[in-house]
C-alpha cells in the first residue's frame, strides 16, 4: 500500500461538504520548497472522510497542517 505525508499550509479555510449522503472536509495544502534557488509551490487537494466538527474552527487559511493518507489519482 502506498501512503503519503504532507506538511504545508492551508490555501483557504476548510469546507464542510455533503455528497451522496456522506459528509467530509475538503481542503488544499501548499508545500513550498527551493529548487535551484527559486521557491516552488506544490498544491495537494485533500479530503477528510470522517470529520470532527471540533477541528473546523482551527483549520483556517495559512494554518500549518500535517496530513497522512492514501493518495488517489
């Protein structure tokens, strides 16, 4: 099994989304690194399938987060 770990900043406030009777959080994480002296940003679209409403107030734009999960292409 392949897993991925991302440490980065939220690009916007996390959104609570309902689809097909399921509730999940949708968010984008940006990872910045230097390549040949220039800063390069890489964005990752993420979804949290079993959300806790207790987390929502803390997941705001610019917040640093650690995400671990299974990538879907």
